[in-house]
């Protein structure tokens, strides 16, 4: 690993766990470490890259979505969109086949490819879920995806 890890105090770790619990997942008490990778704060939960801190808010990493399997905030794209998203492109409305209608602009979302169970990216909604399948333009700002620097730091190159 080519980054420094700093253990959060118990009070800080508890705050992180409470924040991600708002996504409707059960997160047990555990060790939380902080690392800076590619100018992004990555929070390790029991040694695993589970969360991102962006603008003071906590989001799941792609691996965190795999670990905790949140039921809400899901966006599903067609297979044709996958190579673009994995290369860092934002999620465009025409490629979306499903979006959780409870998503509000600014919410954390995760992206799956239709007929697949594993997430390929996480991002921030640029519009409400009800608008994501209508018209053209960007729907999700891609903040972390498979094969980016954060993913490769932990899971190979």
C-alpha cells in the first residue's frame, strides 16, 4: 500500500457508522481508519475500503456496496454503458434502465449493470430518480468505479 492509514478515535468511528446506517444497512461497531488516496478520503472499515468521505458526507465505496448491500439508491444501466462508466464517465440518462424513485438530487447512489448483482460505480445523483430515465444528459456524477486508483490500490492493477 502506498498510502498512510490513520485510526479514527472511537467517537469519530461511531459517527461514521451512524452516518452510513442512515442508508438502511446494519453496520456493526468496528475499527475505522482514514486514508487519502488520489485526493479522496477513503475510510477503511475493519481494514476494508468501505466508505468515502466527500464534502463532509459519507458514501459507500464500490466494495462497501458489495459488503453492505443497501437496498435503496440503486441505478441500473444497460450493458452498453458499462465500459464508459468503468473508464470514469458519468452516468447518462439514455443508458439507465432503472432508478430508485426515492433518489433525490445530491443523494449517494450506486450503479449496477442490468442482470448483474455487483456494483460497478458509486456517485452522486444529478437529478431525482423519477427524472433519471427521461430525456438526455447526465444523471449521476461518477465519483468512484471499478478499476480506478482507489479500487486498484486494494484489489490489484
